C-alpha cells in the first residue's frame, strides 16, 4: 500500500503523467462511442499507469506450483500524446517488447491500467475491444515472420478490411489495398505476389501498409527497423515520419538503436529491467542525461569523428543485467552503477524530477529515477 | 485515407517497378504450392511413380478392362490346373485352387488401394483435427489428448490389429481400414500438434490477433495453411505403409478373408509350395512390392518438393 501511495504522489509531481479523465461507460455502446471520438492534437491519447507484467515460473509436471515470477514489466507509467512519437530505448530483455504486447492487448496485464481516450483497454472485450484494435495498430520487428508466407500481399494488407468490414465495402477493397501499397512505396501491381518474393525492407513496408489499413491513431512500432540493413533503415524510418505527418499518427517507437530513436522521437523513455529509468524530450535525454544508466548508454553510441572519439569519456558498465526474476532491491541499476551507495539498496528511487533541479528551467529538469541524479553531457564531452 | 499524391523517391531496397513482362502475359503467381508443383513435374521419380500409381488406380476402379473373366464367376477355378505354371493366355499361371493368378492379382488391386486410401484419409482427418485442437488449446487438454494418443501409439500394429479384429468380429477391407486408422492417427496427430504449436507463436498470428481476428480465422487462415505441407508429405508416404500393413494382416489371417481377394491372402496361400511353383508367390508379391514402392517413392519426391526444411 505504501508503494501505491508513493506512486500516486509521483503522478501529481511530474508532467510525464497527466491526470486520467476516466470516461465511465456503462454499456458497450457508450464505450465504443468514447473510443471512436476524435482525439485532439496535443492531448494525451494513451495513458499507461503502473503497468505490471509478471510471467509466472512454475515447477512440477502434474500439479504446477508457482515458484517465482519474471518481472518483465514492473510498474511503468507514461503518456503518449496525440501526434507525437515517444521512443522507448533499453537493452535486450528490459521489457520493451512486453510493453508493446501489453498495449496491443496481446498479453494480459498482471496489474495496472492502460487508458485509451479514458477507457481502460485492459478491461474491454467484444465490440469495444475491436474498436480499440481499429485505432491502435502495430508494426513488428521481424519482417520475415510477421507476414504469413501462404498469403499474397493483397490478402495480407486486405485482411484488416475482412475483419472490420465496415471500414471498406467489399468492391472497394482491392483498390484500397493498391492505394496502401502505393502509399508505402511499393508497386501496386505486385498485389498478387507472396512475401518471399520481396526484400526485407519491402516486407517491412508491407507490414506498415497492413498497420495503416484501418486508419489507426496510434501505431506501436516494436523495433521496426532493427532487422534491416542500415541503408534500408533510414528509408523505412523516413517513410514512417512521412506517414505520421500525412495521417496524423502517434507512434510508440521501441528500439535499441539510440540514434534512430533520436531521429524520429519527440520524447524518449529509457527502460532498465522492467522500469523507466529516465524520460524526457529528446534534447533532455540526449544532451542533458541525469541518470547514470542513460549516460552509460549514450557513451556507447558510436561517434564518426575520430577526434571527438579520442576525447570523449566512455562509461563501461561492469557485470550483466540482473535476472528479472530476482531484481536487486532498491534501485535496479545499483549493481552496475558507479555511484551506488547504501541508500540505493534500501530505497527505490522514484521517477520524478530530481530535487536539485526542481523549479529550474534547465533541460536537466526532467524525470529521472536516481537518488544521485546529476547532469553529464556524455555525447559532446571533450 | 487521403487521396493526396506525394512525391517520393523510389526506394533503393529492390526495384519496386519491374519492367513489364515482354509479351504482356500476366505475372506468374508463385505460391509455395505452385512452386512445389513446378518442382515436382521436373523430377523423373515423380513421373515414374505417378505413372505406376495412375495405372494402379485404373486397375482398382475397372479391373474388368484388363481381364476377360471375373474371379467370382462360376467355373473360374479349375482344380485340374492346380499350381500349373504360366502358359499362353494364363501368363501368371494357376494357384492351388486352379484359379488364374493374373485375374486374381488384377482384381486384388482394388482392396489394397481401398485400404490405403481410406486409412490415409481417416488418419489424416482424425490426427489432423485432434492435433489442431490440442495444439491450439494447449494446457491440460493438450496433456490429456497427448497421453491418450501415446496409448495408441505404443500398441504395435500387429498386436493391436489382432486385438481389435477379434473384438470387431467380421474382417473385410472396411474393418481393416478402421483398425489401421485407430492405430495410425497418433502419427499424424503428433506432426500436426507440433506444427500448430510451432506456428501459433509466429508474429503473423500476433498481427492477426492485433487486428481483432477471431480464433476461427486464425486457425483456418493463418495456422492451418502453414501446417499442411508436412501433413501432405506424411500422408502420401502412409498410403504405401497402409497397403503393406493390410497385406501383413491378411497374410496372418486377421485381415481380408477369402473369398475376397487380397495380395496378402494370395501370398499366404502360395507360401507352402513356393519351392515347387514359385510363380504363385512371385506375382502377388511383386504386385504388392511395386505398389508400395510407387507410393513410398511418391512420398519421397513430394517431401523434397514441399517440405520447407529441405528446400
């Protein structure tokens, strides 16, 4: 309970999370109406509150006994505003993809809420959930497994219309699919081809076309370019930026490549072991990081200029990421942190503007979950 | 969707605008099935086994086209000719009852093919449906179904066949097919279940769920088409296996019973005198071997053409 009340205080103290306008819907119709209401630019469209996902670890063959849990996502809160791109970065296994699956309702949450236009989508079902699915779509990481090899491109991109027949009348679908292929830069004549006849970048474009088909408001991008060649990555990211302007989309952009995230994001959240370590605008995170983990991540970004490379400080973390089944007490990063002290093992640092920066309008005044947050410009350090 | 036209560079990740086909022919459709079929047609093994199987099918459907007399007509057998060797007009000779072996071999094709085809259809349907359900449901339902399938899988076909045949009482091609299906479905079940479990965690299934697809749509549009190739391969091979199994059961006296004609029965009748008159054994045994070989060969080439793991 004490933990909960702390989190409540934190919500009030930080601009990262705004107050949720819960829309009470007594009937399914009311819920659908709330979901289909247009979103206003600059308003929070998706509000995630204390999201938790634990995967149980069981033992025994016949009688399964729970012996623990992998705490993949352990209490994260953030807002996604209409029309913005929120980047989520973090190393492998920090829970980024689980967040994406939870937001898509592909996994059930253990605790916490996800509000879309004031409706908690974790509790929706039936028609209301279907309406949410129309508005929140996903682009997957691996363009080789995310397209059914037995379906033609036309079937893949046209499937959303079959599931939601109200979006496009039957006779119109083929034209719509060809339009979508054209929008993502593919030849509309290739509607009858199969996925294996395309390159990785082209396949990812097919996946994007499928995500766009229902004209959604939010697209969750789970490492959409990390499986692609660097040259193709830029094309796909630029395509996504163009589509964002054209269709007024909000992106949640998950990646482990810091440069790509900086390129596309308005705000960035840094995740470590199931929690958000630091969140702010891309200038705040990249030029004025205050969390030691963010600083370590940024110091590992390759720098093309050899002179700058010589002179910059490299922070090399020791040890491995601890197991999410048994995370460290207090601050989760303390086992690898050069600043760690006794306090870090005892007290969980809250994601809030550090005390020393409160009231200041310096870019370092953004939420950072560290007891000893201090600014350090690792990217430009000379 | 906005109709706005935007200028965009041609992406460099592959030419999206390919030159049109020279003579304006529609673009070649390349589904995995069509690729597999194109691949199959080029293989001599496929052509040979396909030709043999086609002949066998014609023999099974219309044996009268190849023999002047029916083995069931009066006076077909003449004990005077018992065990006589091949003569002109009776190329395969006579058996111990003085019946023409050629006519009986030709008419025996039908029972073998019926058992092979019926057992294959039944095992594929039964194993496929149960495997699909177990794979999709998972959890305790999957555990229960899998344990039950293992009980049947553990029964040797001859012991299980003896047991079930003695329980059923009458033995004809239909009961033999039934027994082989009861004992054979776990094989298809295992493959189907494995394929379903392997496919259901793929991203394209997650993508369909994210679109709001119903469980039925996911099962039939996304998972089933991706499980069919190995099932088709195994079923093709099973055709030969079940034909051989029918002959074994009949040979042991628990399969098809006289006066019905079966290659296994003919082999059993001829085995006592094979040293003095080998022709009575040779021709039905040869027909059986050729048939089984043709189906196994077909299964082999089909596997090479369709199984994505070998491509």
